[in-house]
RNA sequence: UGGACCAUAGCUCAGUCGGUAGAGCACGACACUUUUAAUGUUGGGGUCGUGGGUUCGAUUCCCACUGGUCCAACCA
């Protein structure tokens, strides 16, 4: 292929292939070999003048000045400047450097020194070619800004945008520290089916799939809860699962169809033992991952303080704070008028309870900025939990709310099989075949009093990294498939 | 699923009250042995998301579609 033809296909790509061929002519292997090296973060941390180092990375910038050049390499842990000088290299290595492009991988060997401008730098005495990039990286200063491209081509986002890489490093650290925290308290990690015969443990539309050999319909789980409780029946006393749930619902800035959840169950515990876990786990994560107990959240840089203990307030008291102490003495008509005066749309068929819940959802929750446990919730809204000991109309749960959003419910779990069956029946209505009879049977074998909680990990990561968009904490968020390329 | 907005060079962005487009980075050439968004000179690069309509003429106006963003409804 002539050079003109190559350039008509894609000038930039062709130019890089020309450089690749020239490197091959000089005796370089085009895609390299393993290279023993020290991570750049460690080179930086252990910097000593004149120390010999071997390091490797992707070329991020090159500043060529005739017989000397500076470049920056990145290995994902840090950036580091390297210095190339004609006097210090063989003719082949100096000539070869001219044919390197941004995005290529090299390994370097040399001496640490500090430039006149004060920049720690590797003076390169020898280098190896570790791999060619035949496509250009995005713009070096602004990085990759296009929101859609950052999700579809996450590798470019991670390559160019350090804040994105940092966010996913934090996500990994959060997951590791959740495990450390729970293991240290005697919890074991378990795995339960993500493909189930029926979708239980929550109210959401599932994804359906089909098993060929069994010739049977299956659903992707919407929650692991019913399997985890079977394990409590089986005698595991402290368990957790960290895994994906799948819900066939809308996608927006706080919802992805597959999302990661932590569920924890503790036999012989209840809501208060779950509360203790939250008040231990969140400060632990803040300390280990962020090194402090406060987070700057969102564009407004709101300060969230995770220093325990956290505020606890009864559901009804939270509503009274917003709507007045006489709220629960009002008639339905008075309550509706008062709610509508606050700008809510109230269905005329709603009773006092539903109006109250609308008030809580639309007005109260968003005002709970600092970590708060909302307790003693009307049983109609949480059918699978156990009633409060002193009031059968309220269930013994908490909703843990941070920055105006529900982060994590905690329960005193239902262990009465008859009450559980009734709650299922109310939930499914006519579809009695959707009741998980095997689960009821398990409860009939006896389940100890148990506390449980379920935390959305994506939202937790959002909270702790100050991110307001769930897609920014999920490496490959769900997007529509491209039918025709929107751009080339 | 409804409403508003967006899509221009590989990337980051200007722009055209309708006469087929510019900058910076990146890329090619030349110069330069401590630069760091290197610098100086110079050159190339675009069916302006896709399809239709109006028009002498559409990247620009209108319609549909595709993808995205935000808002509203469902879910965590």
C-alpha cells in the first residue's frame, strides 16, 4: 500500500503504522515482552537522587528538543517524567525514540535526578519497546470530556482522566474494606443464586431468561434476601453477600439495571444490631478509604459528616417536624389541603396514611442531609419486617438516609411463617403461585430472631466519593446499543 | 414512556441572521541537548450524527430517525 493510499484511509493511524514498521526495521519487537519494573508510585515515594530504577508506562506527553527530549509516562499508579539524551543512548535507541507516538508503551532503565525546574525525572540509559498504540489518545490537556464516549469507551476515560481512575480505585477499596470490617466481626461471605425460579425479596420487575437443558424460565434475581434467610435457618449466624441485583426498571442518574448490593444478616440480632453495624462500618470506610470522616458531596460541596452516633428519629416525628405537631390529628380533608398547599399532588382517593407517605417521600426525606435513621415505619410500607413490640401498626425497621436519599434499610426480620405467608399473599394478590413456598417451609423449620440490612453499594460509593451520577461509579453502565454510528 | 435541549476535524471547542467552515491540542516537515499544556516556522486533515422536505442553493430552516443530557413518572 502506498503512503498516499494509507493516508486516505486514516492519516493518523497510517502514520503510526509507518512508525511501527520503522521500529521493527530497527530491531524492536512491535508488541514487547514482560518487563520487570518498579511501579511509578513507588519510584516517586522512594525517590533518591542518582538511584538506579526500572519503570514502565504509557507515553502521555513528549517534548522533543532535537538531541534531547522529555516525556511523561503513566503506569496507572502515577505519572513520571523521563529524560532522553543523545549522548546517553546507543544510536539505535536514540533513533528509535523518534518513532514513538503518544499512547505507546515503553520500559525504561536509568538514573533518578531532579531537573532545573525541580521535576523528579528518570534519566534514561536504556529503554525497551513494550507495545504500539496505532490509534491516537484523546486530547492531553482536557482529557476525554464527551459524556457518552466516557461511558462507551471507559478505557479512554480511565487512561486520560485521573479523577475517574481515582474514583474506581476508591470503589475497589470500599469493597475490600467492607469485607475486612465484616470478617473482623465474624461474618462470613456467602454466594446465593443470581438466576432464580421466581423473583423474591423485593418488589421490582425482573429480567427473564431461559435455561435450555432444564427447558425452564428463570429470572435474574431482584434481591438475595430469601436465600440468605434460608442460610440463617440452616445455622449460619453471621453472613453477608456482596453481589449484583437486576431490576427491569427505568435508568436515570441514580438507577442502573444491574447494581451492587450488600446484604448482612445476624442471627439473634435485630434492627439495633444492624444500626450498630452501620455506625461502625461507615466511619471505618471513611477512615480507611478517605482518611477522614467528612465528605464533600456534589457540586454544592455539601459537607456530610459520618462521625457516629447518627441521629435517630421516628417516621411520624419526622413528618410532624415538617407538617406540624397536629398533623396526625387532622382529618383527611385537612391533611390533603395542607399537603397540596406545600405543592404536592394528592390523589383524592388517598387516605391519611398515603398522604403522609407522599409527604415523607417528597418533602421530608430530602431534608435529611446528615446521616439519619428513620425508625418505626407504618407496616403497610414494609410488608416483610416484624412489628414493633409496642405497636403492631409500626414495623421495627430503619431507613438510613444520607444527603436526602435512602441509602440502606435495616430490619428486624420476620421469622413467623404464618405472618410471612400473609405478607406474601397481600403482596402478590391473585398470583398465589408466586409465593415462595420453599422459603415458607424453611421458616417453618424455625428461624432465630434476626437482624438484616441491605445497602446499595453504588450509592454508597457515590456518597463517599461525592458523585451525583451513578454512571460515574459503574465502570460499564448500561447504555443503549448504537444502531448507526453517531460519529466516527 | 412524555417534555426541553444537544450532536461541527482524532480530541477540546468556536462559527455560519441560508452562499459547503475556524482555533488550540494531536499529526507531517524544518530548527532546537534541562523541557513540563515546551517553543518558533510551515503543511495536511471535515459528505457539520443519519434520512427526507423547503429552497436557485441547507452544516444553518422544517419533519422523522439514532444516540446523549436534563426534567417528570417507576424502582434502590
